[in-house]
C-alpha cells in the first residue's frame, strides 16, 4: 500500500493529548491518557490493540457518546478546525451523521429488531435533511444499491432477522453513508463475519472511500485487516499510543516490543505449529486504575530494565534512525531485533500412529435433514406441504487418534450441524458416525452411556454464555467432575478440580471467583478445563478462539496443542478462521451447503490445486505473513438457501471458474489425488493446479 504524504494542508481530524475518564464508585478511572492522532482527508488510519486498551473509547469520544459517567478530562478533538469537545448538544446533532458517522461492531444489536430496515434507514435523511417519506425512501434505495445489496426493494421491507450478517452490516454501512460524511469510524466492522463476506465489506468500504473521499478510522484487533486496508497505523496499549507509523513501515519493521509481540501471536498462512510456534504475550493488560509507575508495558516486556523502564514513563517520539512518520514510546527500541524470524519449534512430540490403526472417528455418508412444514390451507390439499433442508449431505471422512481435523466453511455450510449430530444434540437422518467402533449417529445425548459422554466433550465459542454467572468456577468444574469422572467423594473432587485448573494454567485460588471476575481468555480456559473433566478422547472445539484478542488467542491455541501432546486427545476444530486452521490442523474438510467440496491433509488443502471455493476462502484471509500480493477473489452474493439449493454443483451460482452448463446440471464426481486428496469439481485436477493464488507454503 502506498504511504500517504506526511504533509498536507489541514488535517480533517486531529486529536491532541486527549484524556478520557469514567466516574465509578471506586473513583475516577482514566481510560485514555494523552492520546494524539491525525487523520487527513481521504486517508485510512488503523487503531489496534488488545481489548480494554481504549480503542473504542477514542471513537466514542470523537462522537461524544461517552454516557453520563464518561468525560473528556484533557486535550482537544479538532474536526475541520472545530473542537468537538466544546460543542453543544444541538451543534453535535449537526455533526453526527452528516459529518461523522460510525459503523458498530455488532450489526444485529445496532438495529431495532421490531422495525424494517427501510424504516430505520429512512429516519436518517428525514431527520437530518428534512426530506419527506417519498424522497427519503428514494435516498435509501439509492444507498442500498451503492453498497451492492441485491434486490434493494426486498432489503428495504425486511426486518433485521431476515437478513444475513453480511447483509445487515452492509445496511449499516449504507445508513452511515446516507449523510455523506467526511469521516467514517469503523469499530470492528467485520469481527463476526465470514472471511468471504469480510473481503466483500472491505472492498466495498475501500471503493466508497475512493469515490467519495471519505476518511476512515478502522478500530480492530485484526492485524491482517489493518495491514490490507490502512495507510497508517497507531498501536494502543493501556490508554496510550505506543507506536505509530505508515502501514508498510510498521508491518515490515515494527519497533515497539508490544507491536512485535502482537505479530508473533498471529498465525499466518505460510506457517504451522511445527515451523513457527505462536508466542503469547505474558501477563495481562493492567486495569486503568492500576497502571504501573513507569512504562505501562514494562511488567510484560522481556526487554524492560528496572532502573529505566519501571521508574520512568517513556514519551512517544521519533528519532533520526526511524523513517519519517514513525514514532515509538520505548526506551529500549534500538536494542530490540524487530526481524520476525520464524521461531525454532519446540519439541512437539506427536502421538505415534501406525498406518494400519483404525481412526478413532469415522463419518460414513452422513445426512442430516430438517423438515419444514407448510401449514397453509392450500398445502393441506397437496403433497407439497413438507419441504426438507439438507444441512449435511453425504459427509464421509475419518480422523486418526491424537490428530486435529478442521471443518471449515462459511456460516450456514453445515459445520455446527455436524458438531451437534456428533455430540448427540441432534440425531442423523442417514449414514453413520462410528466412534471407537460404535455408531452414535442416532444416539441422542440423553441416551448415551456415561463413558460415552465422558469420552466426547465440547468447547464452545462464547464461554460467557456457557458459564453460570451465579456459581464459582470451582463449583462449575466440580459439577462436571462429579457427573463424568465417577469419583464423588468431596476430597477427590476438590483435588481433581485443582488438577484441571493446573492443566489450563489458571491459579488454584481463582476457583472461588465467579465468571464476571475473569477475563475472556480465562473464561475460555475454564471452558477447556470443564471439557477435560472426564478425560475425553475426542474434543469438539466450535470456534474456540474467534472472539478473543490475538494475544489470548495464541495462548489458548498453544494450550490446546500442549494438552493434545500430553494426552493424545483428538480434536474436531470447527472454524472459519483459516489462519488458525493452517496453524493447528492436521486434516481439513471444506463444506459448502452441507456437502464436502474438498478434503485432505492441511498441506494438500492449502497448497494448489484447490477447489475454487477453497481458493476463494484462502484469498479472502487478511494475512500479515504473505510477502506476495495476493489476488482477492470476492464471491458474489451469499450462499443459496439450503431450502432451495441449486442443481448440479452447489457452488456454481458463485463460482468464478464455472466452465459451463455441466456445472448447473450435473453433480461433480469426487476426484481423488495423491495421498487421498479429495476435490469435488468438474474442472480436472491438472487444470485446477493453474491456481489464481500464489502458493502460501514456504519452500
């Protein structure tokens, strides 16, 4: 990405020494301290850092949405030369929406579920510009078309729950742009989206910015997204900027140890667990009211010196040795080797597996369908009153003991349905799931034997929703031990709880705490501890790290690998994060509309040839490790409805390499390549080798 000139006439947005505090019962809590940032017309700036570092507070301060207990305690926020901190409520109403707009992280919570999309969007031009209902509707229809939403008429009259996550996010972007703002704030705009939808959203925002000259402030912990979209980057830690530079400089030669630590936490498409183990940042972000005396990062920094770093607070400044526009808040930056060399892999002892050993899990031609009943009067007199959604169709694969198999694909592809059938939360309508020699496909969880329940457990995506907020974590783990481990004496249960806390590196004294007293990463570790309470042989991990910061994600990922190494546990890893999949998995199954498009070892699936769908998924992954410029393949639209799937190849309606009518009429036969690599496509494997993507695997 080309760097933006460092000198322009007048900044669009300029934050100088901004400080923001919240008033609580414990007193005044400083959330942001001495924060400065400049954004020029047409520029895109990224703001990155761990959760709790103050990124969103900065955005809320710009919008003056700090709530009753939040206040700006110092500094200024100049927008087009006017200090926003001094404006009255009436003056702010003119700025919000018209001049500065915001796209929020959770699209479904940003809209009213009881109002149609059109009614909510039409309020913007009606309130801001005084348009009547007809003119406002025309403006909204134009805005929906601008963000490439198919069938704007249908979108206009739909409720939020009737649209996909990507469609709702596009509608929110359209709402933000209705006032034709000069500045767009994007707070984690793609966190909950599939990589293909994320790629489309990012391209859309880039296109709109180029066409309208809108400046962008991206707030994210997704470093790959920031790498691909931003001209300059500011790295935040504990309420202050610790490094800022043009994007190309920052990602090529990071200078602050925290920035380097963030990069070393991120899995990339060109490395796996054997070639470059992740390095979690030790410790945790300090609480805003418990910051250290000197450098805020000193307690977690391996380069910190007591006399210098722990006694004095460094200033954010440049130096002759740094390129123009590059500033670092660190005393020791000149002593730090910022070259991100691949770490020497720790001795990862894999479970010994003989080639003739049977797999611990075999899935054979598995089907799962859901009946949809039409209870209309006309359907009562016809044979078309019942339709079926085939969530899984003909799934066939196996996984060896002690290995990790990843199931990947977009939302709605059938990943979670398979996990539910495997765990007994649903039952199959056809085929078999053979676990340790027994078919469990039609055994609901309530009918499974205790030893079956203990040997197959699950780690869920959001630990906050699976932990009881009124019980201590020790009690919640003990309950699982009592039910699954067979030993019900209080002393032995207590000892087992302590062993499980040790297993996931949680201090034993935290057993008396409740979930609200734990961080997100600690909650996920408790979820892992509960899953291992019955000494399971198979663990299903459903997006276990997708909601975590990169530093916590790295720690949890390494924990899963370490447990697998010690215990020989088999993992089924359900995810749409292909960076984590590339790092963690031994085998990969790619699903689309409930069918397998591609399956093989991780090396086979991530190297050419790929199925065109896999190719599009890989191209959409924001990746800081790839040195080559990758061509993005943005898939049009969303996956078709599983209630009315297309004939022939299910992917033909979106396939960029469709070869003709055969794709529309005939289901492709599965091609078997070397080593059992399976690809279901009409294009021959030799032709698929002419991939549109560079090989992400290092030689």
